[in-house]
């Protein structure tokens, strides 16, 4: 399993619009081999922003990297620059490779 995460510092008062953009965008993820799931998470409120995290789970790092070089990736992100007014700074990308996975019974997956 491979997890790709982006952290956003969304300006106070922009949370509803930020969430709307994510709900209405076409990510094309469902068409990509190795895509497992996506989540947009709302985190803690800080002095000047609310923390959000978007993350995708992939079958492998290779699947994720193929996605980042695809036409679908370019299409999904073509309007991303228009939304920079909603958050502070650049999104922070964090990438994680699985070292241990357990099923609901606690067995190694």
C-alpha cells in the first residue's frame, strides 16, 4: 500500500468554498489502475487557518507515480491554481509506503 497526502492550510472563512471545490471536481481517479481510495479530511482550527488533508491510497508507489504522469492527472489539476486564494502557502505533499498492515482481526495483511 502507498499513501499520498496533501496538507492545506485553508484561510478562515474559506472552508465551505474549499470543500465545495473538492466535491465538484472530477478527479478521474476511478479510471486509474492501482487506485484504492480517496479522502478529504478536515482537521484542527489554528489561529489563521483550518488544516485539511487530502489523501489517496494506492496499491503501489509505481501506480501513484504513473498517475502523476498521466493525462488524467493533468486534467484533474488543470484548474488548481484558481483555488490558491483559499489557502495559505503551498500544499505540503507527504508520501508514505506501508511497512505493516493489519486486517480487522489483527493479522498481517
